[in-house]
């Protein structure tokens, strides 16, 4: 025990490593490392992973980045260039060459980089404070952010860029105090890496450059004695080199994307002035309700506000360099938010680039606290309170991470088959370069998960600055993909064929089935599959004419089946005969029937006549535990001269509803009455029961 204590005292970094690993296990990193892209922003995760995979599979051509989605070159290639220099993706591809393709390699490398960044933050704080507790606690505080903890163990480059920024700041602070030119060289090298991974990491370097300008031209004295930059020409050359490398890549990316008609990865801005007042309020509302408590728990915001007020009040005791850096980072952050305002509505990871501001704030505050209020700095009660505060935030982040990987935030269950389908596709002869159409998917995540080239239901908005291009959202779109070379269509869930009637004419040659995924060969005259081959197991009708003795149920004339809410019977209107079911706010439910013990891929066709005085929300509802399945999507097939209209709904039963109970009913939440008559339900056997599992 004494030896362990002595080891931690002599090697403070080991203490931080131990704490980081402990919290990583608390966050379940040991399991998350092996997860393919999923949950929040799985689309962007899959894009990053796809870039690495395509380097690995397509010849390791650094300047020819590609993804699995074929939306470039007018929908024929996957060539698209990200704004970040693809060093991380290329490095992962090299590791794939050495160890084989495993997603865990990508996650592990990104996690390692994030950890090294936090370790250097610890080293920076320990260098200034010489206090193990505060150095470890303040570093871990930034590991207790749900956004950082989530993306730190993920596929995006943002946390790696932040990590390199933290390393660069460590060496620059050492250079500031020790005046060793090697530290400045190391700092600039890591600032180059940070900005290569994410251009917004240049915020730190811009702040330092402004300070250099003030000092070089004598506008402001930064250090009390001497100058920070002893070799200004060397700094200028390095700065120009960094900006040139990053700038040349941005220009190359824009040229590459223009050459290949690619509007996939953003190399532009989305400023606030392009938005209407309503759109601006919508972005702010999303930040408030979706993301604000994901950046930090509110208690951390309070802590940071206290730090901000403290440094404002004691600004004269702070190093002028830190004061200027904080001011410049703050102004740049505001400018960055204005320029990229629209992206903050849906992209929590865009804030990661701004975390360097609170990091420098905390470093400054505790440096002043250590030098000028040492009793408070060393007070055991304050450390104990901060420890409780920190443990609470670690627990909070753990819970938020768990939530991100659970339903409903994580839709893994819906697409589970795609995560393991690749070996089966190879087994039935579909190779990675065989182009496919993947339904449903508005992103391109499914293509990466299957490791297939192809198209989805993606809409190319072209940065909202041109005519949108929609893929595979109607029969013309499907045919366009076939004309471009699509060989197969993969439909994840039979219900998609019911919901999207335009798919049926293309889904006639079934060559395989993997769990819920149906695999069809396109351009083939052989037909072995049709939804029209369904077998009816029950046909039920309710004309609202006959009631049970107690008046509680409608009775079917065919086989005496009971439908609930017979009390809604009305003679005011009818489509046929004398009666209908009248629904309003006082009697909102009618003609209700239950189907227990559902089977996967059973299906229903429902039609009913409806009459309403004015536009209404009333219609057919099918539900099975509303959180799992709720369908109110009907179509109006026809109308008669008396304003009666026939509603129709068709759907199949997904696997997760097996053995549960389905409830079908008519519903009207409005105060104005709506009348329903002549309900017909066709209950079909599972079409999958007639099909083998594999072909």
C-alpha cells in the first residue's frame, strides 16, 4: 500500500491514468469500443468510418477519399472530400492493413487520442499548480461532459482535434515560462495536427497570433519582463506554413468536390443571416431542449460562471497573456457560432471545438487562485465539496451515455440485422462492389454497415443552395438507380413494402432473407415473390347495424365477432342501411377490435367509410403498446356524392411485436362529430411463413 502511494507521488501521471481508466469502465467504454456506428449522429459516424474503410479497400490513395454512398459524379461514384485533412481515417486504414478490418480499431485510436489530450491537460495543470487533486479533478471535469465522453469514444475527429489543442497548449505554456524554443516548435506542430483534424482548432492559434502581433508591433506589453516570441521570423514562417497547409487542403477539398459534383461534406458556412426569425428561434429551441444539458450538467455551467466572474474581478492578478487569450477565444467563439449558426440545431458535436475556451478559463482561474488565494486553493473542505460535485457529474454523464445507447435514442434494434448481414451477403454471392439500393435509410449508414456501394433514400439538399436531388423515393428514383447500375435491393422490414407501394414492382425476385431484411435481385425476369400472394386467415366486417344485448358491442353480421364501443351507434348518418358509429370528443373511440398473439410478418388491410362536416383528424388507428407501434397513416381512396370517403390502411407486423396484442379502432379527438360505417378488415397470414430463411 505504501509502495503504491509512493509510486503515485513520484509519478503523478499514473494517478490520472488510473482515474481515467476507472471512469472509462464506469462509462462502459470496454463494451462501446466494439460497437459499430449507432445512436446520435450515426450518419456522421458512418461517414468517418466509411472514409477509413474505403482507403483500406480502394488502394490507400490519400488524395482520393471515397465513401460507400454513390452520390457524387451525378450519382455514380462515392468520391467526396471532407474539410478536415483525412489523417485519422488514413491512419485507421493503415491499422486495418496490419490487423484486419475491425471497427474497434477506429474507436480505440480515437479514444486513445482523447485520453492523451486529457493527460496533457493534467500535465499542464500540474505544471502550474503542483497539486495532484486539482490537476486530476479539473481534467476529469472535461471527461464529465456527455458530449465529450460520447464522441471521445467514437468515430468523429472533433475530440481528437481538441486533444491535440490541449497538447499544443501544454507546450506553449511551458514555452511561455521556460522560453525554450523547442517547446514552441512542439506547440506549433500540435496546433497543425489539431487544425488538420478540424479547422476550427485554429481558434487557439489565431488568439496566439493576435497576441504575437500586439507584442511585435509594440501595441501592448504582454510579459512584465522580456518578450514571449524571441524569434518572431521563425514564428511567422511556422504560422504561414500551418495556415498554408490547412488552406491548401480546404482549396483542394473544394476543387475535388466541385470536380465530382459532390455536395456531401461541408466546405462552406451556414450563417445566422441566412435564416429567418422563425428559423433562428427554431435553432435556439433545439439547443435549449436537445443539447444544452448534453454539453454539461447545469451545475458545471454554474461553476464556469463563477470562474468567469472570478477572473473578471481578479483580472489584474491574472497573467495578461491569459486575459488576452480568453478575450480573443471568446470573441472568436461568438464569430464561429454566428457563421455556423444553422448547424447547432442538429449537431451537438459542433460545440466540441469551443471547449478550449472553458479549458483555458479553468487553467487561468486556478493559476490565480493558487498564486493569490492559496489558503482557499488548499482548503480540504473545498476540495471535498468539489470531489462530490465531480462525482455527481461523472454519474450524470454515465447516465446520459447509457441513454444515448438505449432505445428510443438509439435505433439499433430497428437496423440490428444490418450490423451482421455482410457474411450472409457474401455467402449468397453479393460482393462489396455490387451496387445496392438500401431501404429504408435517409442517411448512408446502412451502406457502411453492410459494406456495400450504392444508394439509399437520401435527399441531396446541396447545402440548401440549389435544386435538391432525391434518391429512391418513388418508382422513377428506383429506376434511375437501376440505370446507374444497382444490382440488388435490400428492404429492411416487410412493412416497407406495404408503406411504399412503388417498391412492389421492383421486388419480385427474392434471392435471400436475413432476419427482417429481404434481398431482391433487380433486372431479372424471374418472379418468385409478390405481396399479392398473401393468404387471408380472417375477414371481418362491421356495418354498425347490430348491437349486443347490453348495447356495449357492435356485432358482425358474418360471424358474430364483437367490436367495442357499440354505444357510439347513431342513426343521424349512415353510408348503408340505418346506422353508423358517431365519434366526437365525448365518445372519441369506436369500432374497436383486438388481435392477440401476433406473428411476425402477418399483415392487415383495413377500409372504412367516413363522413365529416369539415376537415378532421379522425381516422383509423392501429396500435400495439403505443410506444412500440402506433399507426394512424391511412389513405383516402374514393369519395361519393354525399361526402362519404373511403379510408384505407395496410401494414405488416414487425418482429418485435410477435406474441403481442394489436388494437384497431376508429378515433376522433375533435368536438365536431365524425361518422364511420362499413368497416372491413382483412387479416393475412405471415408471408414469411411460406419462405425459407435463406436462398
